[in-house]
């Protein structure tokens, strides 16, 4: 049931940042980290959800686990050099996407895309 371009693997990053660094951290994610991600083969998407004053969850979607592994050295170097000084904690669970649902803008409910890759 998989289709080309759909997400097969995700990296979920749960973070807390020093409160005085949250604005710099979010700007850095948008202005520097996102362009780095976009240059990686198999990159499918990026989302940051702010869950508190200085906490959040960032999800990176990949076409495959291999794509995530290929990008890992570049991403790890960026995080070590630029992100680590701003964060208090960072958890990084990864795994295959087993259920995915994406609604098409303006589409009727029956036209939405649902994927299950268990």
C-alpha cells in the first residue's frame, strides 16, 4: 500500500531548551537546520511542535531508514556544534512509520490518503 514520496521512517526528537534560548533555538531550526535537512536524500518533512515554554517535539520524516542513516553524520555534526549549547535535554527515538494519514486540502474525507505499513 506504500506509494512513492510517502514517509516510511521518522526521527522524533523530544527536547527542552534553556528558557532564554528558545527563540534562538527555533530560529536556528527554521533558518539553518531545515535547509540542511532539505539537502539530504530521502528527506520528506520536518515539524516542530512547541509543547511548553521551552520544550517541544521535532519530527523528521524520511523515505527510508537508510536515508536517515546516510544523513546522520551531517545532522549529528550540526547538532553537536550549534544545537547542543542551547539545549538542556534531547531524546531521539526513531522507527518505521506504521500508520500515516494525510488529508488533502479541500478533499472530501473519502479522498484522504491513509497508509499502513505494519
